[in-house]
C-alpha cells in the first residue's frame, strides 16, 4: 500500500498565470522548496536561510547593479522578531530559504531577475519577492486589485491583492499525485521607488489554518522588513 508523503505549496494561480504571459517577473515562483528544518526535539535548533536553487543572476553582477539575491531577501525576512510581527509570539521558524531565478518575457530579449525569500512558521508562511521589470504598481493594481483603495507604504505607491496557493499532494511511489486550490493568500506590492518607475517588492502571507491573513499584519511586517532589504534606501 502506498502512503501519503504530504503536500507541497506553490504560489497562487493568479500570479503564475500572469507570469506565463510575461507581465510579472516575480509572481509565480516554482514549487515551494524546504530549507533547513527544525528538528522534533523539545528545543528545536533555529533554522537559517538555505538556498533553494543557485542564483542565476548574482546580486553583485555588474550587469544588474543594485539587484538583491534570494539569500539577501531571506535574511531580511528571517528576522528575530518576525513571529511577533505576525502576531504569533513564541513560534519558531520551521523552514527558511532563498532562491534566485530569471525568466524572459514573451517578445523580450532580456532576462529578468526574480529573487525570493521565504520563511515558514506553524501558523504563517511569509514570502518576499523582488521584481526587476518595467511593470508599475499602478498597473499591477489595475490587473490584480480587489477594490482596495491605492495605498502609500513607506512613502511609495502600494497595492493589496488576494489569491490562493496551489496544493499538490503525492504518494511515496509517485502515483496518484493531485493538485487543487490551497489556502487564501494576501499580498502587498510596494514600488521600488517613490515615482513608481517600474519594479516592486511583493510580500505575501498565507496561514496553515486557511484563514485570510489580516492586512494590518501584512502591513506591519512590510514596514519593518522592507527598509532592511539591501538597496531599499538607494532606490527611494
């Protein structure tokens, strides 16, 4: 008899669909990849940011000045007070990872860097992405906005939107794999500069219990995390 291995979570369907037509570089990351896991002892060893996949565009590349890496995004997100900011004090991170990838938009000739970092707790998973493209937050808000009024976060244009994760279940022998709609996600995109000249940071939260993440929590995390991302001040 086969036995269930578990469930893998990917980013939401809306973001992945837009990525497929080349509009958004950072939404629609690949399969969720576990970082270093806390062990099952009463006092779990703190996790550190691991690398889900090699960085295809180095953060210090002379061709891409000012771009952060997935490892840097993970480090910014994986702060000691993140559980407190999420409203779940006492929870310990189970996984933390950073990855970098690139994609080439349809009809384009230049690859776009799409680094991301992710930290998973018992209640929340937080995912931070940097998008180095020409898409403005104003345009993104029109594409994905859910009626929420335009925001200004840390002095830069911002927008909220909702989506759902994709849940993939599988068995040890590889048979009977299935996918379906997962839990609700809530995302906040913030422009890389005050003029909204193109590109943005995207912070996404989802909860293991299926509850919709609160915008106040999302905003609180963004306001503390984003200013610590390398290059944030310079791009302002």
